[in-house]
C-alpha cells in the first residue's frame, strides 16, 4: 500500500490584509492551512521580508551590520531608497528610535516630518514602528496616521494602553494597525477584541506577538505563535485569524552572540557569518511558526530567507 501523508482538515482561514497602495501594494494572510503546508490547503500570499530603516543613525550597531548601509545611515530617506533600489525591498519598516523618551526623545512633529519624507521617497508599503512607550506612541502614531493619509501604512506597536487613541486615528485615515501583546495568546486575542469593539476594520489588523531572537526566548515565541495559528485554523477563533508580523531584527542583533568577535570567543567562529545565520535562522523559525512578515536587517540574511521561502513555495 502506498504511503499517504496524514492531512489535517482546517475549518478556519487567516484574513487578508493589504499594505500600501498602487502597483507595489502587498497582500498578506489568506492562508487556510498551517505555514507552508500547501499539500493541505492554500497560501495565496507568500510570506514577506521587510527591511528595517532607522530614523536616526544607530550608534550601537556592530561593524558587520553597518557595512551594507555605511553610506546612508545618517539619512533615513537615502537608506530606505537603497533598500528598495539596491536590495529589492518589498516593504520598509521605519523604526522611530529618535522619538524614544529614554533616548533622544525628539519631538513628535520633527519625527513625523521624517516619516513623511520616507513615505514620499518610496513606492513600496511603509510600516512605521514606534518607541514601545505607550504614552509617546499614543501621540506619535496618531500623527503618523494623519500625516500618511491615503498611503495605507501600518502603524504600531499598538497596545491595550493606547489602542483607543491610535485606533481611532487609524480608522479615520484608513491605516493598518499592528496590535502588540507580550507573547501571550489570550492577551493578543483580548487586544483584537478591543480594537474590534472600537470599530477597527478586521482587514486593517496585523498581530505583533512580540518576538525573541535565537537563543533569546525564541522557543517560547514559537510556541505562542503556534498556538495562535492552531486556534485560528482548527478552532475557528475569529479573533486570532489575523496575519502576524515579527519585528525580529533588533532582538537578534542585540544578543551577545552577534556582538562577540572570533578573537573574543574563537569557538563561535566568524562574527559576521554567525550573525547573518542567527538572523536568518530566527526568521525562518518564525515563518514556520506562522509569521506573514519578518523584519530583518542584513541583506545577506534576507537573501537566505528569500531563497528558502522560494523553495518552500515553489
């Protein structure tokens, strides 16, 4: 008797969400099977890689992370353009590090001007990532949603502390919200319910489950995302049937293992190759867990992940 692959019957489906506008708009979600289980169902929209861009020059990056962007790090507009023109970025995630109250703490209007310039300079979807300070983001991301009217940008992280302010503005200007909760299925569901009660369109919500890097809580992140997808696809939990984004780059590149040189710890080998592989392995792990977008830093890591997605979706 020929071997037959056991198959799961799925009764749920992930909602589709569009990011951006025009010819280069991107649709994510829509799957009615577990990630890459195309023998059991459909994945109409393949997972995507987004390049991160900072709105201010990063001072703590490793030299091997700086190398691809050394000529543009002080100019977020040029940085975003290089990601698109040189590395073929399909999406840009603009990290608003300069607004962090624990850092430069730049004013809202000054930061929003940078967001507008980046949005004007690219023709691919823009996702704007705030400071993760609930109070500052409540003001900052509201202004971003307003300033980017008509562009269908995604703004986040939106938490249970500021969802009313940001969600209301997102509704008014038809933007996407990235609902962020601290690695917990029930908290993710609760925030999605709150956004729904507020009136946010279900086709305008993306889940940010909070992400750990390889060796930095990745196993726990994976298990939570896996449970999220199980509930969405096999238990028909409508409040978890949303695409997932993982902002993994900052988490991976802050780990000790991406900072040690081979001279400091010879058994770890070449630091550049090691860091690139750590980012790529983290991204692929999260994609297998259910991520629809992974936010990455190094072009070589992105290339590895894109090749793997191509192989799995061929």
